[in-house]
C-alpha cells in the first residue's frame, strides 16, 4: 500500500511539473521558478492529493523522499519549459513511466539497509601432497571468512633435524609448512584449536604397519629444534589439535634390529663373546661397542677396561653383575643370557653366575641350584666351546634440559649461539655482541630491557627463554674533507665514527690550478697537521682542509743526450729528490746534474730545495767510442782481433782501422774440414769504410761499433775401399 501511494504521489508530481507555469499563477502573481516546484513536491502537503488520501500520513513520512524528488527536478532543469498550448495527454504518459521506476528504488535501498551481517563459517580444507593426505578442520570463528591455506612440503629441508630428534630408525617421514592467509593474502594464525589429520599413502602405510611408533613434531622454522606434539603406536593416520602453524613433521620410527657383535674374551683355548644391549620400551637396541685390541671396550666413544673371565675364578664363582662393565648412559639390568654361537636367540638361557669345574667354564641358570656334590643337575650346563654372553642394559633417560636463546633485539651483528642447559643448571654468559653506533649494556628477559629484568647468570634454569640485548647509543662524529679553494669532491666511507675511534687520513683527491697539495690542516688557514695515511683519535666532528702552495717545477735537460727524466712539480720552498733516471750520450759518460757549469753537481737521489723553477743540465765526460769484435763457428787456433777506441777529435771526426788479418774468403783447412770466413759486419753509426789512403779505415764514427763475423764449415769426405782376400775390391 505504501509503495502504491508513493508511486501515485511521484506520478502526480511529474504531471504537475510538466504543466505550464501560468496554471499555478494568477494575474497578480509571478510565474513560479522550477526550484519552487521541487520544494512544493518535497513538502508534506502533498499528502492532501486525492490519489493518496486513503493512505495514512505516517507511512509517507517513513520513506526517504530524496531520490524521487531529485529525478523530476533534473527533468525540469534540463528540458525546455512546456508551452501553454500543450495538451494533457503527454502529461499523462510522462507521469506513468517514472512512477513505476521510482517506486522500486526506495524498496531496494530498504532491503540493503536491513541485510544482516555475514555469519562466521567453519573452515575445512583437504590436500594430497606426495601421497600424504592432509585434512584441516576448524569451527566457525577460528578463521575469518575467506581464509585459504597454503601447504608446502619441506621434508628435505628438515630431514636431518627430525632424524636427530627421534629415537629408533626412521622408516617414513613427511614434513609440511602450513600457512593460512586471510582474504587480503596476509598470513594469519587461528583464533583457537584446529584439527589436522595426516594419512599416509598405501606405500607409506606398509612401512607404518611394521613400525614401532608414529610421531608428529612441530618446528618454528627449518633451523629450529623439533618439538614433539604427539607420539602414538603405529598407524597409517594420525591427528592433532593445534593452535599455531608453521612446520609439522609426521615421522614413523622402527626399533633398531638387534645383532650379534664379535667381542671375544679369552678363557684358556676357548672364548666367550659379549653382546652389550640396552632395553628401551621393551625393544632391544644394540649399543655401539667395540674392542680395542684385547684390553679395552669402547661404547659411545667412551673407553672401558675389558673383562677377562679367567681372572675372576680364584674363589670359584663369578656373577654376571661382576662381569657387566659400567657404561656411561646405560644401566645393567642384572639380566644376562648365554647361548652357543651356533644357536639363535630363542635358545638363550637366563643366567646369574659362572663357576669353574676343572678346566671347564660352567654357567648357572637363573633360579637353579647346585647339587650337593657341587656338580651337574638340570640347571647347570657345561660350557667348553665358544658362546655368546648377552648382557641387557637399559638406556638412561636423558636429563631434562632447556634452551636459552640470545636475541640482538633488532640490531645487526652476530648473536651468540643458543645454549642447552640442564634443569637447574646455569647458562654461561657469552661474549658481548657488537653493533655499529651502540654499546652493549647487558642481557634482559624482556625486549624493552627494563632494569628489573636484567638477567643474572647465576640463576637456575627451569624453562626455555630468550634473552634480549640492551644497547646504549654512543656518540658519533663525522670526518669531512674541504677543498679549501680547490675543486673536486671527497668523502670518508667510514664516517661517522664512534667517539675514541681511530681515523686514517685519506689521500687527497682535490685539485687546484697552479697549486700543489701539501697536506691537511684542521683549519682553513692553519698549518699542515696530517699527511695522507696518518691517524688520529676522533673526539668531535672534524673537518680537514686541503693546504695548497705555489707550484715550482724541476726540469731535466739531457744536454745533447737522450732519456732525460720527466719534470717534477712541487710546492715552492719544498725539498725534492733528484731522479734516479740516467740519460745517455754516445762517447760520453754521465757524471751528474748542474744548474750551470761550475755550480753544485747533483747525483741521483740527492736533495734539492726549490724556491723557484729550476732546470738541471746533464754533465758529460768524453770517454770515446768503443769498438768490439765477435765471431761465431771459428776453427780452433784462430785468434779474434782485439777492439779498442775510435781515435780522432770532434772537429775532424773519429775513425778506426778495421782488422786486415781476416778478410772475406779467408780459408782454414783442418783435419775435419774446411772453414771459410764470411767477412766483417759493422753495427753502429759511421760514414764509410775506406779512404783514398786507407782501404780498411772506418770514418766519421759517431757511436760505439760492434764488428762481427762468422765462419762457414764444410766437413772433409773420405772414400773407404775394402779389398777381399783375393785382392778384389768389395
């Protein structure tokens, strides 16, 4: 009824809005603006229209009027005004269509407002990974609606840690990292218990069937220590209820199969083997024991004195308790069995002591007795061959212990290793950790490091806990480098430094035209305080200023020679070391450097003070041009000519007379063959060989000369003729 009334009302408003304005105005009143019509529609007075008179006014006031009122207003403001001659028929058509559409909109809004909030739902998921089915179920409200689960197998990553945390032989294992994500993809934890059930595949179930135990272990991450959640008898399926999720491992373990070990004790010409075992949960487990030579036993890397049965029989009786060695971590039960080497374990006899009868070793069955004559009855067995002595041990329970973990409390660095401490034992205070910009101030039991929670390492440990490092910020100072009129940039990669640290002064990277760097000062106009590579202890923010001086240049002039050293630039007034590079000049020997003839003669590595640009000139002493001879493959007995010095002067030139005893084609005969001289080859600077008067003279020599020659050898060939007995050649 309400919707019908509203539709009629809106339709009437539309019709009225489409009529000419003068319908509502008298000759004395102006035509109303469109906005006034909208206001009239929004007023409660519309309830007086005949079409809605039957409906209660209260129902109309409950519906929101904004949406219907705005739509006609928009039509009026967008469309041109209706002409006076317009008929009423179009008005009726316009009034009908919007009425139906507008009448439905408020109803939709009413339903949206009244829609109830989404109820939490239960969570359920099932995945099969590597043949193992994981079923997860949680009651409504444990997870927000829209939660998903991500399961990743991590067996390989945690295999070693899990195997070390369980007893027995691992026959099957699966480990899964289980993560829950909300609708936004953010990792979340449940708000209550979650049921998780693991079911093995057919192949793994066969392994489970023969196993001893089935365990579920929890790990915070792949590096943490596994913690047992449940341990139960063998089954192909196991379920747990947990409220925290990361890594869960499902492990099947079987007892280690018992086996004989060859531990021999001498008795005369016979021997006795000993089998050391521990009895855990009713299952025999072989203790890792072995004999070192014939005097000791090793069990779990501990050494025990070997028991020699024959030395105990002075009084004629030896109990099994006397024989059983004390083994750390194990307790002898008092139970022993003896059986022949060729018998199986089912034929064992429980015994309590040994006796000696003549040359034989006898053993007494537990609960039996000796006959009056001290010899055999049904409970005494004669032993004169090798057998196995089976001593039963129980493995001592591991002492209860706790883990103390060290946390750097948000700082970088290396945290101390976690410590495993026996119950009521004491943790050992580790070396103080370090981090940049802070000083270590102790270990605390809370991350806020309140004074009352500072840890006392004399406290007995009774639970797992974490200790947090407390840090106190230390004063730090910067080191900056200033070009002080130069150009370029420099920064210290180690800055800032903590107070009292050692600073190493850097090499200069600045430049300044026409100036040379002389060192670092602590003030822009101060004196040089440090050279690169120097060190100082920092006590405050420090700026080092480059110090500059005018350039002066030391130049080297070879003075007719070659190979002068490169020029050296230094600060005016500074001392420079003379270069060790030596120039050369043919026929001359270098004697040193001078600024001019007659001044101080400087040698390599001497010191010179530069107050201005200086040029050093090479000084030379004439020694002449040397001439040397050499040859190859000369025959024995031939003498190489002697060289010497070229003669002459700088004005007329220098010359040397070539040896004439050996000329090209000279032949020497020996028993081995013939040697022919090739002639002389001259290396060096000269003008020519031979003058009008001297055919062998080398003229205009301007460098040392090397004169070389060689001999060509031709071996002598001989013909050998053989004659037979009849004088005929063969």
